[in-house]
């Protein structure tokens, strides 16, 4: 019976961990937000033990930190960390785009096009952000390099705590759609160099939008 109880708690802990990841991904928990075990346990319908374990796992992932007199909070990345994150993202995703141009099947490219079309029809915001992650994940898998995929998935977890999606901004949303088209055109042409250039421009554009968002947050904090 003890083993069954422990197994049940592990399952609840995994569920709480997944639920917290979703809340961070969807922006319901933002960088700097405090994670109160009692509130989260009531929200997820579990005891505090699996919530505590989920928070520990998020801390091991680098997504949660403990602040003096505050407790567990969603980690807030510093400016230099954000820049380093985008630098690594550019390295990995540019490599993925170059590889995908050589090995992607017509069906895989069609699927990428379908996801991009869904983004265009979704409107800016959370839905666009969710579909955008699907687009980049699908392109990564199209590259067919398991070590590249593993490295990128680790990076994507940290990207969850970048903050509010930049695709909520109308200009960024429109430019991202055009950038996706450039990537897709290069993939269809089987042009690895063009695909890499298009992806680099896409990541750089996202980085500029993120910098603007960070500056806006700093301005808001200054005027509190």
C-alpha cells in the first residue's frame, strides 16, 4: 500500500509539474510571480506535497528560484541571459534550417506551410505563440538530427520564462509571418544557405522585439 501511495504522489507530482509548465508557457504565471504551495494545491486539486515536488523540479530546470523573504518564484532572466539565449537559439535553429533544406520531404514542408497558415489565421497573441512553437518544433524535427533536437529542447524550456509573447505585438506578428514565408521558400528550393540566412534574420527580428519588450518593462517598473 505504501508503494501505491508513493506512486500516486509521483503521478500527482508529474501532473502538477506539467500544469505549472503550461501556466508558465501560457503566461498565467509570469517571471517574478510567487509560487504559493497552498494556492497551487487548491487550484490543481492535489495536496501540497506533489506541488512542492513540482516546484523542486522546476528549480532543477532553472525555471524557478528562491528569493529571501519571498520564497519560490518564476525566475526572471537578466538582460545578458536573454541575449545569450537568443545567440544559442540562432546557432541551433540556423543549423536546423540548413539541414532541413537538404533532408525534408515534400510532406514535411507542406506541414510546415500548413502550420504557418494557421498562424496567419489565428490572429496575434497566445494562439499564434502556441502555433509558432509548433512551427519551430516541426522544423527542428525535419532536420532529423537527434543531438540537435535534444540541445534545442533544453533551450526551449528556458525560453518559457522569457515573458509575454512578442507575437502579441501587431508589427512583430506580421513580420514573423513574412519571415516564415522566407524560410519556407528556401526549404522548397532546397537551398540550405538561404534557409540558414532566413532563419538567422527571423531569430534576429525576434531578439529585437524582445529587447523592446524588456525596455518597456523597465520603463513601467520605473514609473510604479
